């Protein structure tokens, strides 16, 4: 399990969960020059996690959003092993 890194003000970075197991907390990455979030488009997968935000070893929660299907059900965001947020743009 990954611990959220912190800035100089002790604010933790955002976390998602690894798309291969749905539970390992993983930080997304961004290009340090452009500050663009690393992402990969069109990747699909299985729902491997519950409807509760995972926590790292220090209790920091992962990013959680609502389902596009019903606008209510909590969904954890998946990140691959390269630090790319999985997205669907279409």
C-alpha cells in the first residue's frame, strides 16, 4: 500500500487505486513541465473495488466520484501501474 506524498505544507497528494487489484492506493502522475495529468484513454476493466474509498496507511482516502450510470453510486478512480488515470472520453 502506498502512502500519499505530502507537500511542504503537509497536504497529501491525491490517490486512486491500482486498476489491477482495486485496492492498492496509487498516486496519479503529472508532467512536471506542463502540469498535465497523465492519463490513458479508452481502457476498460472490471469493478474490483467496493463503494467505499480506500485509505492509505496514514488514513488518507482515495479519489471517489459518482457513477455516470445513476449519479449516486460512489466509484473509486483507477490508476495504472505507470501512474496514468484511466479515462473514457467518448
